C-alpha cells in the first residue's frame, strides 16, 4: 500500500481525507511542527492552514507560518523521499486569486503557497512528481463540500492526472 503524508489531518477536511483514502493509502498524519520520518512515500497532501481577518504585522507572520511555511517544511523534509511519479497536493484558497479586502495577510500567504507549488512542479518534473494546488472558496456547509474536495484530490492522486502539474485549480461552491 502506498504511503500518503497528510498535514492538517486533525481538521475537518483532514479527517474527511483520511476517511476517503484509508483503504487505498497508508495515511500518515504529520503533526504540526514535526518533521515526518519516512523512508519513502507516494505523496504528500498539505491541508494544514489557518484563517484570520487582519493585516497587522503579527497577522502576516501567523498566516505565513500556518499557510505557507508549514507546507514548505513538510515538503522539503520528504522531497527526496517521494517516489518518482509521486504526488503533492496543496490546499490553497480562491481568495489568493480574488484578493478580497481585509484579508491581506491570508491572501499573501496563500499566494506565496501558489507560487511555491508552481516552482516546485518545475523542479520535480524530471522525476514525474506532480505538484498541484486546489483553491476552494470556503469549505464546509456554506462552501465547497468536503466530499468534492476529496474527489478532486483523488483525481490528482490518480494515474489519469499524471500530465497535470503546476496547476492552481479553483473550486467554487
């Protein structure tokens, strides 16, 4: 069974992901601030993140750490251990494209995550590792249902998605 690392596994979407993939993959939750210790993995799902209204310096530091650096740390820790042909999927936000007022710190962090995904896809292209980001509007009851997000993740993990890399895929409710 292929191993799949999951950041943010304790949240609602993380739990939905584990429930969806537990029979297909060895799902390994990656606790916050812990570097995963694995020999080889098929892929990594970066679901961890946070949201806050605000544009103060402290807001930027919190949003960049939660939404960008948590993923960068996890991915860079296992980058060389992802099998050739593996997958990386990050959860970003459509707000990184629409840039609503009052969310400067959040939008900046998610936009940086998008740029990281696009560059990483180019860096890992020779190993046939695909790197993509899903950009849902809001999640849950008033937004994109978790089952639609997990279905999109399932497609990106599939062999059918092997030619798709470096993409920012917007999802609306």
